[in-house]
């Protein structure tokens, strides 16, 4: 039944407008109609009406309404990928009919850590390419220490990476673009989902799915050890999607930065996210470049877009 509804979203002939798609994507990204309305400088009622019309046209619910706000549904999560692509394709089509030829505006050499690549960099790159289509971009994904080495050596202009554990702070300049707290991931129906307070001791009793990228495993282990808990690690993986699937099917729980949380696994199973009591660390994602270096214009523009995106999230 769910699969039928999902494919129906794709296959039906739709009459939705680009404005409805823009409003939907804004609400999905912001997680709030209020924040989306503020960022778009329009009324909340305009967004609410557009979302209702879009849901009616699609024949599915895109958001679950709750007294405290709304959460994107599985169908909404699937449709978000299509809506984002449609808007990007329209932007590309408009550019292709421009009278002005895109000129080569320089080169940008980027570095990115694994955890950040799919959750922060993709959005930044999409915005940057739309604003500066003539820039030639090359990017490398690697661990934080190697990216620091490349930055200090001048082989990269800028890196988008986890900076909570930045090593060479004397040689590198860093600017935070996103701060993400650790939260607990649970399968639907787990006893801790309905708990008023979840403690570290509660987590220690559960099988733990451990993500092993960008020092997440090290940080999680240090956290639990410092609080006197000895975790039972049921599975270690470098794949966030594997963590999602394992948690959703009840193989264990996970303690991860909120920036990688999504409410559904690839199989369509629900994942719940809950706060944990106590002073948990945060993951800081930032732009990093070599101190004292004269950034090329292409890199300065990239940093500027990251700063604008950060400001939009903080509004």
C-alpha cells in the first residue's frame, strides 16, 4: 500500500506550481512554517494554503501535524528529493537561455570530511554552482587530519569539515557554519521513546550501533566512558544509511549528531530521535582555510555563501 502511494507521487500527472514546491522545500528544510515564512518574507497562511493544495494534488500527506509543529512524512521525504531536483532543473533551464555566456571565473579546490559530504556540502555546492556557474570546482573527501595537511600545504583553498577536534589551530582559520548536538536514535515502539527522561545509564543497557567516520566513534566512546557507562557495541559501520536501517529494524540504538538524522530508513521504517539528559558534546561543522593566506575570489565567494546559509538557519 505504501509502495503504491509512493510510486503514485511520481507517476501521476501533477498540476502543482513552482511556488508550491518552493514553499514545501522551505518548510522541509526549516522544519517550521514560521521559520520558512520568515526566510521567504511571506505570510504563514500563504505557506499553509500552498502545502494543503500540494497535498491535495499529490493525494498524500507531506507532513504530520502536531501541537508543537510538524514532521515530514515518509512520502514527504521521498517527494522532497523530486521537488529539489525540479527546482534545480528549472534554474538550470533559465540559465541556459541567458544571453550572457558563462565565463570561466576561476577555480575552487575543496576538501570535505565523510560525515559532512552528504549533509552540508551538497546544499552548499548546489547554491554555489547556481550563483557562480563558470567556476571550475574540484573536491576531495578524506579524514580531517589529511585535509588539514592539504590546507597548510596550500593544496586546498578551503575545507568543509568537522572542526570540533581541529588539530592545527595555530595554522588554520575556522568559521562555524553549523552546530549539531548529539541525540539518541531509536526504533519505533522502543520503550525509551515514551520515557520522560533518558539517561546515559539507560543507553549503556542497550546494544549500540556505532558510526566510525569523522571521529564519531572516538567521541561517542569518550562520552560514555567519562560518564561511567560501558557501551555494548553491537555493530560498527562507516555508513549512516546502515545505521539508519539497523536502528529502524531494532538491531540497536545510536548516539549521533542531529545533523545526520532523518526520520526514515531506506526501507521506509520510522526512526525516532530523543534528547539525552546530561552535558552531551556537540559537533561543529565549519569552513577551514590556512591562516594568513589570500583566498582566491572563488573561495571567498564560497565562504560567503556558507555564511549566508548559516545566517538563514539562525533567523
